[in-house]
C-alpha cells in the first residue's frame, strides 16, 4: 500500500510538472490567437480605437463647456421711463447711465459666467414671464425706475436702494448664478459711483416655484437618454435578424420586405414605449416632480416622436452592419453625441449648436411640460415641429436603407 | 416532358471575381427529385439561393413554373418552400410556433395549418416536444423543425439544402423518409448534398457540380454505370516509388479500366473482377500497399473519376 502510495505521489508530481509545462504555452498561444482574431477584424479594431477617442473628446468638450456657462436673459429697463418728458430733471445729468452701464457689464464676455443678454426692453412684463415659463429664456431682470437715481444717491439725494427684480426659471443653479452676478455688479457700481453704499437686489421668482431637486430637473433628460439607448437595441435587433438568417428565411416566404421591416419596427416601437413608460413610472416612484398641470398626452407625444428618430437611427446602423454585436457597439457613436451634445445632462450649458440635435428640443419640451405645466403651442410648438421633422426624416432614411435587398440579405 | 425549373447560363459572382456559380443550365422535370452533389463551396447552395429568389443572379435567366426569376419573384415565392442549410429558427419560440409562423407568412387558414402542423410533427417524431422552446432542442431536433418549416404550406417546389447535415443515422433516416413521402406526392424537390449515400438513395436525377460548373448529369445508376460494372480498388503507397511510376504499370493490366490518383499518396483503380485479381495488382505494383479497400463503385468514385478529388477534399 505504502509503495503504491509512493508511486501515486510520484506520478502526481510528474503530472503536475508536465501539466505546468503544457499550461503556460497553451495560455500564451490562446492569448495570441485571441489578439490575432480581434486585430484581424477591421470593424472591431475601428471600434476599439474609435470609441475611446470619441468618448474622451466629447467628455472633454462637455467639461470645458461647464466653465463657459451662459444664460439667455430678458432685461426690462424701467429706469429710462420719465426722463425724456422732463429734460430739466437733475437726473438727466446722469441720464440713465447707471442702468445702461449695468447692462453693459452684464453683457460683458469677461464677466464670470458670461451672461448673454438675448433681448431687453422689447417685451412687456407679462410676455416676458410667459417666455420664461416656456423656458425660452433663463431669467428676467427688471431694472427698477429709481435705479440710476438710487445709484447716484449722493448727487440726487435719493433715499432708496437701487432695485432689481430677478425672475428665473425653476432652477436653483440658474437662480443663484444670475442673482450672484447681478448683486455683485450692482454692489460694485454702488461702491464705485456712490462711495460704498450697497444696493439691495430683490429676488422674485414668479414662476410657480417648487423646490426642485437636481433629479427633478434632470428627469426629462434621463427619459430622453433612456430612449436613446434603445438605438443600440433596435440596431442589434435588426442586425441580429440578419445574422441569424431569420430575415432570409422570411424572404423566401410570401412576406414582403416592407412587412418584415414594419413588423420589426413595430415590435421595437412597442418594446421601447414600454421601457419609457416603465422609466417614467420608476421616476415617479422615486419622487420626480411633475407639475399638476402637466399634460400627459404631450409628454407621451414628445417621447413617441423621439422613439421614431430612434427607430430610424437604429435601422440606419443595422443596414450597414451584419451582426448584432457590431450594431450594438456602433450605435454608441450616435448615442453619446446625442446625449452629450444635445444637452441632456446639462442645463444652461448647452453648446451653440446643440439645437441641431433632437434631444435638445425633446428635453426642452419635456422640461416645460413636466416642470412648468405649460403645454401651449407657443411654448413647445417649435420643439414638436422639429422632433416631427427629424423623426420622419430619420425613419425614412432608415427604412430606405434597410429595405434594400442588399441590406437585408448581406 | 414538362420542366418546372429551367435555367440558362445562370451565373453568380461575388465581388466581381469569385465565381460561385459559373453558367449553369438546368432542366428540372416536374415532380422529380433533383439532386445536386458536390463538395463544400461547389456552388450548390448559391444555386438554390438564386432559384429561391434570395440571391439575384449576376447574369443568366431562369424560369420557375413558367415565372421569370428576375421579374416574378413574388409569384415564385408562393410556390416554393426552402429548407436552408443553417438552422434558421426563432430560438425562443416553440417548435409549433416556429412552424405556425411560416404558415402564417403564407396566409394559410388557421385550422389548416394547425392540423397540418400536428401531422408533420408526428411524422418527424416531434409531437411530444412540440410545445417546448426550440432552444432547448438537440441539433437533430432543430434540424427536423427546420425541415418542417419549409413544407408546412405544401409548396409545389421544395428546396432542401443539406437537409441531413449533422444528423445521426436514425434522424437522417427519418428525414429521408419524410423527403421520399413528398416525392410520392409528386412534389418537385431540389436537394443539395455532399453525402453520396443521400444523393444516391433519394435522387431521380443527379447533377454533379464542382467549382460552380456542372460536370455531370444523369440518374445515379447511370452515372455509376458509366464507370463500368467492376470494382473499385483503392490503396495507399508508402513512398518507395512515386505514383507517376506506378500508374502506367497498373494501366497496362488488361482488367483495369481506369486509374486515378487521390490526394497525395492514394491510387484508385477501376477493375473488373477486382477481388480475384488483387494478387495480380500487388505483383505489378511491387511496393508495400497500405489500406487496401475493394468495393462496388459509388457516386464518390464518379466524382473522383471526374475531378481526381474526393467529395470531402
């Protein structure tokens, strides 16, 4: 028995040595084979290199943009009212220089946060507030009638503080940035022009103000981002059908390519719609704020319009690729720019060109509907129009490309 | 004779260079079982793909049941059933659902296809598993579902592309019986295979195809008969002498009808009364012969005689 045990032990040792000797080259050869296999696939190589490049570039652009935040502001200058009627008024010495100077500083690119004044003094307060509720602008600054008089109080003898009313969109960050900048400018002017008297800046938020969390603000964007991920799903589905040969099998039956395409698109549309409804429900369960006047039909309509674009883009990708894996991976070359450049995760820091992305309009419309409860044509008409056109065009392109016999049977 | 499929100089090139099918002329009689025999890559599947309207020909014409392949593909699709070489199934559907789907694509009445599905599943011994998802099926079972999906709508012409590939002998026999049943119903069957037994057993007419060209056509027995009625003797030489030296010596024997080299070291010869004459051959060769086999000639021998290669080379 002992002898046998020794033999067994010896065999075991020998086996271990042999196994070890064989094990190393096998791993080595396998690794080399895997690498060879991957690097001989041009599509994979392109993705391996292209994806990190694009991703980093886009993130760099995005983070850079956060330093040059800009806001569209409406300014109503009431400071000039009454001066033209009384040329002898002592205030004419200074005219409305304080308010004009204020606006000039506000416009300055050098100013921290570079506030961009889109328009001022052309709207009445009611219209301006309506625009604000529709989130066409970020803030409304109303310069009070006494502004110049109060700034030059040493010379005018005015006892009042210079007054500025600020109304912002329902966003704490926007409110704080605009208020801080405005207060700093007025204080600085008071110091320079009036020997150190501080001005009081009145903050007034006339939009139905609700304490919104960052999550509340980003829910519309998250929903749109969720729909966009479905591009990958749609592309993988259609490319997978080609890969598995089921499309070719169907092509030998009496079913037309259009029927094949529509049935596939419909199934994907339903799945995506279900996913969106699920996301919406989860967001609500997590306490997302939806304005009591929010029109649910419009919320669904906006999302459905985005789904159309998603289907079109997914089909376009699938028409060029032969397998679900490639289609799924390559979709991200579309999804990421749409998410990052379309302003889904930014607010007040969109790029100048963000408006070309449907996501920009979708998120804007959803924010207006969901957070402010507005659903008028004036508020979201342009968003719906753009999304409809984009959805139709992309779907048409996708269908035309995918419907080609070559695309289905490749 | 009424021909249900006729092709004229049918060609299919890939990327303008690779000649997958290089000018095929066919006349398939109605109700016949027409076999395509050839090695992998010979152009069999490409020919089926063209005839089943999946792949457009690069050039050439074809009519199926009188319909033009180029212009009347919709009408052709209603007449045909295609069983692809690959297992093309919806994995997350049951066997029954997969078959129903194809029936629905052909707009069959619900009651018709339900009844027919049961009948077909029974024929293929799949009735008990008919409500299981096909992803849980073995390869052989999937292959049988693959076949059923091609015939559910009772097409006039059925294309079977390697229908028994990868099947065990028992399942293969079930599929062959199934195909023969359609043959009895006077359906036209186009069968591609590189299995000579399958081609021999099932085909009325056989086309041997290689490098995209038809190299022989005829009834299997006629094709084999062309080689003569003798035996095929095949052996391997051990390298002491070259084949080039040996073959002329063997050819001189009066009972040897032909000598063909196979692969690198093998020689096949067609000899009358081969078993009795084997010692004479050994005397002539005068080298050590390895792996000697003697058999009646097969379609493989026909192929070897035509190409100098085995079907599986």
